[in-house]
C-alpha cells in the first residue's frame, strides 16, 4: 500500500502567502486562501481528477488551468467571498501547485 503524502492546510496557506507577489499579500488572508484551496479541490473532484490521480496509473493528469481559474472565480463570487481577477486566482493556484510539488504530491513539469 502506497504511503499517503501529508497535506497540511496551515503549511499550504503559509507557502501560498510567501508565494504571492507583494501586491496580493494583503488581499488574501488565511481564511481566503483556505476557501480558495477548497474550491480548487472541489474543481478537481468535480472533474474526476482526484480519482484519476489516485487510480495507481502513472498517467499524467492534465488540468485545464483556464477552466480551473474560471471555476474558482465564479464560485467565490456566488458565495459572496469576493470578486477576483483571473491573474489573482492564477497566482493562488500556482502557489498551491508549488506547495504540492514541495511535498512530493505532484511531479514538477
């Protein structure tokens, strides 16, 4: 049985906060980032990407970044969390991917 890679929400938030450019650091608090991480994983789950990644195959799982960013923006706005630009959300998504790569969850491209 393959060992699970520990995903730590607090570490992910701290990593993303360090990753964000200076002009976005004040825009995204810890709660905002946790919410956005939840939306990112909701997207993965809704597209079956988590199941594909966990099926034990060595296939690369492709994520449509534009579709992911649009999903996050739309849901954040619908939930009343805020209006974000695609550039802002892309930065958060890239920070989250960077965290996952740093703990060995994803392979670097």
